[in-house]
C-alpha cells in the first residue's frame, strides 16, 4: 500500500484570502509550526501570504526546509467576458520557481467572500467554464503542474448538481475536500468510491455534520459555521476518513493529503497553542492509520 504523504495549508492556521476573516498569523510562525509537526510540504496559502515574486517564495520555503505542494487559487471561470489565463500564468511562474505541482482552482463568483448570493449559471456560462478549465489544465500541464477543481462553499462549483456538470463536461481532476463536499451536498466517501480516477488531490478536514447541515439549510453562513465548530481534527468528526484513505491508496493514489481545516482566530495564540493542537491531532491520526495499514 502507498505511503501517506501529509502536507499543511495555511488556512489550518487561520490564514485566509477573505477580507475580515480573522487574525492572520505571520509566515515564519506558520512555517515553523508546520515544520515542528514534521510536515515536509505546504500549500502556498492566499496570494500575498508568501512573497509574490517566484524567487522570494522559493526562499521563504527553503528557510524552513519545506517543499511546495502548490496552492489554492480562486479565479472567475464562468464569465465569457473574463479571461483567467493571464492570472493563472503569473501564478504558474511562482510554481515553477518553488516547485509547486498542484494548482487547486476554486470557481470564484466574482464577489467578495463565500456568503454572497451566487449568480445563476446559464448554458453559456457552463460552456465558458468548461473551456476555461480545459485551457487551464493544458497550460498547467506544459509546466508540469496538475490543475484540479475544488468544489467549495460559496463558489460556482459547490453543489452536487454543479459537480456533475464538471464531471460530464470536462476531464479535469478534482480536489477531494472532505468538508466542502459535504456542505455542498456531495458525500465524499461516495465520490471517492465512484470517481476514484478523478481524484487528483486531497484537502482533509473532519466535519460535524449537524453544523454542516445548518449551512446547507441556509440557517447560518459558512463563516459562522467555521466559528461554531464546523470542523474537527481528523478522527474527531463524522467523516469516514479511514475509508477514504483506504479507497484512495488501494487505487494507487500517490498524491498529498493536505491538512486543510478552515479556522478563524480572534487573536495570536500562545506559542505551541491554538492551531497547533488540531493540526497535531490530525497528523497523529493519519500516522496511526498509515502504521495500521503498513
């Protein structure tokens, strides 16, 4: 059975691209804590967290002995009047310098945050999105990067119906996010068992499904759900993490399992506290699972 490769994402330390999300921790502390947990690699985080110039990004990672996985890139994909390729190509320059291999796309609505009302998708919008996804996949592949689409709360690819559109209209691989899929109405266990060959990347978080249901039902916003305990360390929620891992590895998945537990903080935590506690619990859970399957 394949080895479980664990990476980190800055959102697990509360670092997010959404304005007003919460306290934003500095680069050196986040990377130091990731390294202290024994993580070998990380996603880049939102634009501006790491240096935007390619060499600066590479140097920041090297100072902490970290490899680059790639990163989460929200981009407008459905608008016929918007060409996303120039911004994608700029981001890929940094990937090339820092060694990133996975471009995680979110289909941005064009509005700030994840709680705004989404525009309606017409046939023309879906055709545009499919064409953009294909073009981005080809552009990324020329640089040795795999592009994946990330179903995400508050984006144009969120619900099961929207996931189906992408499955049917494109050949693009997916980022299996065990939290956002639940919120959008896609069972991640069912998805990984039915569409194993379309999983190109994994964002791992555990979910309290009672809170997720309140987001689905429109009772609370995504942001409020995160602050009210939507996510838990792996093994602490309702997602069958072990079944997902076993299914992927049995089918030869050799990519990263990225700890990506969205977190909102109001202030800087004491050294070794705060996000480190949840991240450590998740790392220990995955390592115990790997040992059991070895």
